C-alpha cells in the first residue's frame, strides 16, 4: 500500500542522510508532510481537546489536506494531464482519485466521525512507511522506539485496511440517514455511491470487495437459522439481491 520511492538511502551522516533523502524525493516528502498534517488534524477532530467548535474546523482541514495528498499522488501516477475521456477513465482507476473525490464529498458536509477514519488511517499507514524510509536513510538503527511503533503498525496493516473498507461500506447508509435527518445534501448519497463502486472495483485495494463478500456470507448464515423470522429472512435476501445488482462488474 505504500507509495513507491525511487531513491534509496544516501550517505552523509545520521542527520545529513535523512535530509538528502528528503530533498532528493521532494514530491514524496510533500505528501509525507501533508499526511502527517492530516493525521494531526484528524486526531484533534476525533479527540476535541481544543473544543467542539475548533474540532469542526480540524475536520475540514484534515479533508483538505487529504485532497492535496491525493492530488499530488495522482499527479505522480499520471504526470501528463490530458483533457480527454481516456485520461479521465485512467484517473478513475487510481485509488488517489477515489480519495480526492471522497474528500470533496465530505469537506463541506456536516462533520461525521465515521468519515474521518479512512482519511486518518490511510494517512497514518503511508506516513509510517515513508517515516521508516527516512529513518533508514538517517541510520539503520536510529530511534529504535519509533521503529518498534512503526513495525507494530505495519504488522496490523491488514486489519486496518479491513476496518477502512468497513467504514467505506457503512458510510453509504449513513449518507442516506444524513439526508433524511437534514444534515446531508440530496446529491451526497448518489456521489458517494459512485465512490463506493470505484472502491469496489479498485485494482490495488481489494478489501472493500472482500468485505462485501464476507458480510454477505455472515448475513446469509444468520438468516438461514431456524430461529430467524421468515419476514426478516425475506427482507435480508431481497436486500442482498438488490445490492448485488448495484455492484459493478470487476474484470
């Protein structure tokens, strides 16, 4: 899941090697800084230490920083912009384009804690990966405590990605609920549905597709038990059939 970096560790002492590495990979460094800022703002939204009013502003800052990171990553993946249908189709295949759209969907909406977790966790994972590369450029055994934290984070990467995918899925009914509660716009559920289909079809991240399959298996297992009321079974089977028809075809 980490962004690729062409340059390896460079000589020049403990601090000099890290600085040279950062300067030699300016675009990756810019994304690293924006991701750290996203983590900072997201954390201050989830834990409103500065007050609820400030928390709402940190929510917007986190999404704007994530949009900047996604735009930089998309530029890195597709450096030659073209105003054409083919370029747009290629851009929509990129995960960075998905989360650029995600940020734009929620940046001006009512703050929803669930919507900030994918942004926070993706930024944390990518920032941790690049931080380890910076530490390696500085020294192979520098800051062992921080290295241990990064290793533990990396060891739980699969569980974190599944949690993100679960958030992506359950945000769909949440946007519908926000609409009927007066906290969302009419277009938000339709645009988010488009985002969810892009995540389902993602070539790099299959976790959303995997979670849909696992949730279907769990629900079908529960409703087939004799103790399950017939009307609940029929309702669930109808819902599964409806959601399956909405799912995009994956090559």
